[in-house]
């Protein structure tokens, strides 16, 4: 490890001595490099909506079935601002299945009313695959206010394949099979159905703030799925948006949760061509088939609403460099989503579940709880960057140091530094225009640290010298910026 002894974290009383030692020893060492990271809080980019996970497909039940002690542990790890990631968004699944077998999410309209204009017989079990309980928990105990409800499909009888699985189109959109749909247009009935789902949550005391009716619409899957292109999404927006606005519910509309950035980009273009972009509030895409690399050509905010490592076995590693499912990889992906792709929210796929795979942040067993470094990668951002934070200008003189910075609504500054180099690097943090950074504090995640509090440091003037560990992520937090 190439590293000069650091004096900056020593108590003030040792300052003179340390300074002397530093100068002497520095004479005998080759200081290979001192990086410089510059933050410009006058350069303002997107406003952050938050960070989150999903417990759809009955994964909420898996948390609920733990012992009380471990239930609290999982929820703390995901949502606590003092011992966990402090997540601020929960993404729920709107069910489309007529049963709860396997991990299916059941629908509020299991039986067809016969025609789109007939009165639907909605049924509400008050459970919604465990998601009502989970929503209430995170709202009441952790102050979560952002709930995104997303449907993977409409109920079978509204679609031209008469299944809620295996793709198929919503009857009434361009290209849906007239004969299979018996000439019927189910768009209004589906819009009413989604509004009814939102109302059930209102009655349960949970205000759903964001909604969508599609998930990975370019894919036909054996589980709940419904296909759509941009034109077909526009066809539904023209019915859904007025219906939602008329309902009096204050809910933002997302579209379209494509499996990858590039299909979503095409959908955005086609929605714009169809004149329907003003009918939606937020662009949503997943990172799987093509990752977030560049912003969409739109003024709308962008959410990365689902992404995970679906191919590797479970790993808790930070940086063993054996799979793409390690914490370090995810720290870089999260940062890039904000810096390169202008995202305002990052939602991982599953928060906690029982699975041999790596698609979740925390592995559950038969009353066991095992967090991964992916959780702490997320936490390095989500603990300190809160809804309403503005991303500000940040540059690094060395491309091995990846940097981002956000100024929270309360004025505090959170700087994230990912050191992709194997060696420790000394860096000078400079906040342009700041005469004082007040007191700072840093938090470290690497192979042996899980968002470890590295202690506070006093700084005068708008600069602070720090050492960033090789292959680590550090968050530098300044509570007051003068
Ligand atoms: C890291 O530091 C060691 C010790 O100074 C050095 O031998 C090595 O080449 C450095 N690694 C890189 C990639 O520069
Ligand atoms: C620095 O190097 C010189 C010459 O090699 C040596 O005499 C001196 O003791 C060294 N000083 C320290 C602090 O290591
Ligand atoms: C900081 O950003 C502002 C706004 O983009 C710009 O006008 C200013 O020149 C920048 N300051 C420096 C020192 O680069
Ligand atoms: C509505 O569905 C419920 C079961 O969820 C059933 O008990 C009831 O009879 C149905 N009502 C009508 C009018 O079909
Ligand atoms: C439930 O849904 C499946 C799949 O769409 C369908 O085959 C089955 O007939 C439905 N059952 C009932 C009772 O509606
Ligand atoms: C659509 O289907 C309905 C009912 O099956 C039929 O009456 C109508 O002629 C069809 N329209 C077209 C354009 O095929
Ligand atoms: C980034 O997103 C914001 C909305 O969140 C938008 O106003 C801005 O134009 C976007 N910038 C770029 C470069 O796409
Ligand atoms: C979980 O462990 C308990 C106690 O050892 C056992 O009774 C139960 O069957 C186990 N459940 C599962 C799903 O493995
Ligand atoms: C909770 O989880 C831990 C760690 O996975 C496990 O050791 C413990 O037995 C579980 N149950 C309780 C009640 O703590
Ligand atoms: C970047 O930092 C590394 C690690 O300290 C150093 O080895 C490298 O020379 C630096 N690169 C540049 C372009 O300054
Ligand atoms: C921080 O490091 C820079 C660059 O090496 C140096 O010029 C400056 O004096 C240092 N500041 C403090 C407070 O040590």
C-alpha cells in the first residue's frame, strides 16, 4: 500500500507533532500521487427522489414470517437511518393472478365481470401478498413516504391471450387481437381497476405516491407479464391519466419499466411521437438487458426501478472479483446511474428473500438474516442522500477515483468516493466557494468494513485532506456548509 502517514484524522493537540513527523518521513517517501476532488455546489443537476427495494411476489411474507427479533433486524438493515441503509422507497407489485399459489400475487378482480362496461366485483383481502403489512411497517417505523405500485400484467380476461402470464396485449391498444378480445376495449376497465387498487391502500392508511401498469413490456415470460411498445403505452396513457386525475388521488404515473435502457429509450421516443409524454410524470427503466449509460432525451425525471445480479450464486463479498454480484460492482453501478444517466431514484430488485441466488441484498433462511455488501454499497448512498437532495458538480483529477456529490435539502453535503485502484490514495477534497465545511465525518465500506463510522474530522477553509483506501467506497459527510 503506497501511503503517507495521515495526520488529518489525529486530534488537534497532536497536530504539531504529527506535522513534524509527516514532513520528515515524507522526505524519505515517494509520494506517488495526491488526487484532488473538487465539488462545485453552484453547479446543480437532478433532484433526488430516493433509493429503494421491492418485496413483491410474496417476499414481504418472508419477512413477516421471521421471528420478531429478526423481522426488526431485516427492516432495520433496509430502512433504518442509524443501523441500516435508510431506504426511502418501497416498490410494491399489483397482483394479476386469480390465486396465491407459489409466489403469485393475487388480483383484486379474480372473476371477469363479463364485459368492460359491467360492474366489477372487486375483492380485497387486506393483505396484498404481505405488502400492506410491510408498507405500514416502513411508513410507521421508518418514515418511508414513497410507495411505487407496479403491475406486471392486467388480469387475464382483459388481455388478448386470456392469461395474466405469457405476454399478450391489453385489449384495446393498437395491435391487440380483435377476435381474441371479442371486439372489446378493456383500457377504461383496467384504468378503473388500478385506481381501485390505489383506493384500497388509502383505506389501509398508506398513500401510494407512484404507479405504473407495465413491467418489462418487451418480454414474454411464464410469470405475470404483458407486452407493450411505446405506441401501445401511449394508447393506455390516454385513458389512464385522465381517469387517475379525476379520481382526486395525488399519484404520479411512471412508464414503462422496460428490462433495459435501450428498449425504454425507444418507448420514450414513440410515446413522444404519439403526443403522450405530457400524460406521464417519470420515466422508469430497469438496468438488466442494457444498463443506464446516458440520459433519455426528455425533461422528465428518470428512475432506475429494478436491477440485480440474476445469474450468480449468493455472495456477501465486497471485492473478490469473482462475480458481477459483489458490493463494489454495485457501488459503481449506483453511482453511474446518477452521474452518467441522470437518474433521480435507484431501486434494487429484492431487499430480502429466501433464495440460493444473488438477486437480493439480504439473504433470509429459516429465521436467519445475512446481509451482503451490496446492501452496504446501497447504504453508502441511501443513508446520506435523502429525497430532495440535489446532485452537484464533482470532478476528480484521477480517473481511478469515481466521485459524486449531493447537497441535501438541509444544506448538508454528501460526497461519495469510490477508489477503483488497489492502493490507498491521498486526496485533497475541495469544496469551491465554501469558506468552512464545519465538521466532517466519513463512512467506509470495503472487504472488512460495513458502512463503518471513521469518525469526525475538523476542517477549516473549504478543503480537507483525506486518505481513501484501495478498492473501497467512502462517504464524506459535511453537516453544515458555510
Ligand atoms: C500498489 O503499491 C505497491 C507498493 O508500492 C506497488 O508495488 C504496486 O505496483 C501498486 N499497484 C499499482 C496497480 O500501481
Ligand atoms: C531518511 O533517509 C535518510 C537517508 O537515507 C536517513 O538517514 C534518515 O534517517 C531517514 N529519515 C527517516 C525519518 O526515515
Ligand atoms: C461552479 O459552477 C458554476 C455553475 O455551473 C459556474 O458558473 C462556476 O464557474 C463554477 N465554479 C468554478 C470555480 O468552476
Ligand atoms: C363477489 O365476489 C365475492 C367473493 O370475492 C362473492 O362472495 C360474491 O358473491 C360476489 N358478488 C357478486 C355479485 O358476484
Ligand atoms: C385462473 O387463471 C388461469 C390462468 O389465467 C386460468 O387458466 C384459470 O381458468 C383461472 N381460474 C379461474 C377460476 O378463473
Ligand atoms: C371485432 O370483433 C367483433 C366481435 O368479435 C366483430 O363484431 C367486429 O367485426 C370485429 N372488428 C374488426 C374490425 O375485425
Ligand atoms: C436530467 O433530469 C432532469 C429531471 O430530473 C431534467 O430536468 C434534465 O434536463 C436532465 N438532464 C439531462 C442532461 O438529461
Ligand atoms: C424452520 O425451523 C423450524 C425449527 O427448527 C422447523 O420446525 C421448521 O420446519 C423449519 N421450516 C422450514 C421452512 O424449513
Ligand atoms: C435471527 O437470525 C440470527 C442470524 O441469522 C440467528 O442466529 C438467530 O437464531 C435468529 N433468531 C433469533 C430469534 O434471533
Ligand atoms: C491515479 O492514482 C493512482 C493511485 O494513487 C496512481 O498510481 C496513478 O498514477 C494516478 N494516475 C494519474 C493519471 O494521475
Ligand atoms: C492538503 O494537501 C495539499 C496537497 O498536497 C497541500 O497543499 C495542503 O497544504 C494540505 N492541507 C492541509 C490542511 O494539510
